[in-house]
C-alpha cells in the first residue's frame, strides 16, 4: 500500500507533467494561430513592409520597361547579396508607373521583358504576359503581381518586403486597379 509520501510525490509529478504538457501545447499553438490568423493580421502594421527607393524617375524613360533592383527590407544577417531584389518598372507617362514583381505568377520563376515583342516571358513553363502585366498565355492564371508605388521629389519608391502574392495588400490594390490604357 503506498504511503503518504509516495502519493504526494506522485501528485507532484502528475502536476509537473501537466505543466510541461501545457507549455509544449502553448509553444505549438503560437505558430498555428499565427498561420490561421494571417489573412486577418496581414498588412496591419507589418514590420517587414517598407517604402524603398528605386531611383530617380528620370532613370526610367517614358514608354519603356526597365529592370530595377532594390534592397529587400526583410533581411537576415546571413542573406548577403540575396537582399538585392529585382523588379520590372514600366513608366507609362509622367508619374504614371507600373512596378511588377519579377516572379512569374505561376511558380515564381523570374520573367524577362522583350521590348521587340512587347511581352514578358517566363522561361520555365512558357507563361507570357502583355506589357501591362496582364496574362497573355500559358499556365499562369493571372497577370504579374504589382508593387504599390509612390512618386515624390523626383524619386520613385515601392512598398517592398514581401513578394506580392494574391494574399498581400499590394496585390489586392493591384486587382482593384483599373485596366491600363
Ligand atoms: S513559373 Fe512561369 S510559367 Fe511556370
């Protein structure tokens, strides 16, 4: 028959086990909750989204599409040169721009701009986009993703930090944007 000391030790171990289980459950619940709530919390005070400069407006001739790079604000110390992120900048006229993510809307390969044909083409599976970023043909189900941009004091800046996807605020803006002439 167990004595009182054995019982109190067993009770203590049970309580300790319950406490440890609770701590582990809480640690596992945090990332799960963040994932579940991300559609709601995304874009609200996102510390990673920042306005970064692409350079002077005059560097982008009207009617042309040029490759630009910016420093991704969402960096880790070990990222090295990978923080340099490319995008396509289309200057329509004056201060009217479109800034496209370089990543194909299908599986993310970098698309290339061909001035002669006026098309963006993806080397991976043959996705093709028109000059305004809208889908022309191939596997992508939509046009290129666009960054939100601002022009101030002769500089063009974009809201960078995340590659735009259908869930990001910038992509949502992009879908509300009226079609380009
Ligand atoms: S990644 Fe571009 S078409 Fe598949």
